[in-house]
């Protein structure tokens, strides 16, 4: 039982190889215990972070038959809601309804400049885009700004695929609650879940699916036979990912996946979001009822180096899954 996350950073690796590997890994992993593939989105980055998650999701959906795919987080202020609705509907049809979305507002000023969007009004823009998107996904003809809009073909279901809001603030929780959507929080802020629940009911909705960071839980795991050797091999790639992700947050340490480590050794000592586990440790983690959060191509890790770590994670998933289903470990 594990999840896959693909950011497609490629500071030192051939980008085409990473994209091909992400599709191959997803197709292989859905038969070995993968329960979800997560694709993130950023724009104009120096290391080529994934900017077109819909296209990669479509390729993964075409090579898989049952693996759920989550796009998180989609920065909705950057998207024209009409074109976004059209892409969501098309991908819903291609995937057989397996793609879901978590919408955020973005946090990099460079990306707002990239799209020519005013960052100071991003919350208002997000609310407007989300409201229109939800109407369009129902298939109805919408009157908006003096024009008639109809998105065809529609999605498989009457309201489209599962949609959530991602963020770590009361504003994000309120946005999710206003529209009756689920909420993925990037922070473990006390009282935020209760606030979301209350806002949902105040807007006439029952609270939806929520996800909050669990204490002392990693967000990027690799499974190794030799942990010391693995850190020597993986360290530069994990450190690139950690330093780059932290630079996007400009001092915000509330996000569970952020580390402020400056060296691979410090990253390892921190016991934080980036961890290397043995197969036995990974098996025990799964037995605790949690999927391993894998980031197999982290920091542009070459596929040839990445595959053995993924295969060992699948071995741990086999062992842990057998125990969870009442089987015996051999």
C-alpha cells in the first residue's frame, strides 16, 4: 500500500526520461500496491517542475486501468475556468472517472507574474473561478459576463469528478466549505478542522473528506536494503527537492512537507519529511494502516537509480498488505 507523487523536477536529468518513467512506474505500480498517483503543478521554475499535469495524467490514465490520480494542488487563479472545465471533462472521460482535483491559490509571486495575474486579489480570483467552474461541470449553459457558455462533452457524472480545496488557512477552509467541497490541509493548525466543519454546516453542507498532516509522518519515503548507502546515493536529489520546495515558502514552516535542512546529512538527522526506511521498517509502517508516500523521481533522480527503491517499496507493500488482510508473512 503506497502512493506515488510526481513533481518532474529535472535539474540534472534528461526530462523526457523522467516523463516516460513516471508513466511506466504508474502502470507497474497499480499491480503492486499503489493506491494513488499524485501530480503537482508549478510554472516557470529553474528545474522544470511539472507545469502541465493534465497531460501527464492523461498519459498515466491511458496506461492504467484502476489507479486513481489526484492533481494537487491546481492553482486555480492561473486557469481560465472554461478551458479548465473542458480539460477536466475530457480527462474524466479518458480516465473513466479516476482523476480528482485539489485546488489551491499558489504561493509564488514569480508564477503570478508568469501569468499576468494580480497576486493581491488571488483569493477573490480563486473564489470567482471556482464558482464558475462548478457551474460549468454540471453541463448547464451558463450566462456569465454577458456570454453563454456550455462545456461539451460533459463529465461522466452530473457534477463532475471529486473536487477538493487545498491550503492551510481559514480562508482555504472557508472556500471549501462554501462550495461543499472536501479540504486538504497542508498544516496541522489547531482548530482548523472544527472551523471547516462549522463553515460547511453554516453553508448548508455536511463536512466533506478532510486530510490533515499526521504528527511525525514523512511525506517522501524511499525503501532501501542499506540505509547508509541509500543516503549517499539519494542525498543530493532529496536535498535539491527540499531546498527548492522550502525556497517557495519564504520562511513559512507550517507546511508539513517543508524542511529547512542545508545538507543531506542534516536532512537525514532531522527525521522529518524525507526518510529512507528498510523493507522491515516500511512493512511496519504499512501495518500501521498508512500508505507509504513515495516520491520515486525526487529531485530528478535518474530512473535507473529510482526503480530498485520502488521495487523494494512494493515488496514491503506485499508483506504489509498480507498482514492487513489476515495473511501470514513468509
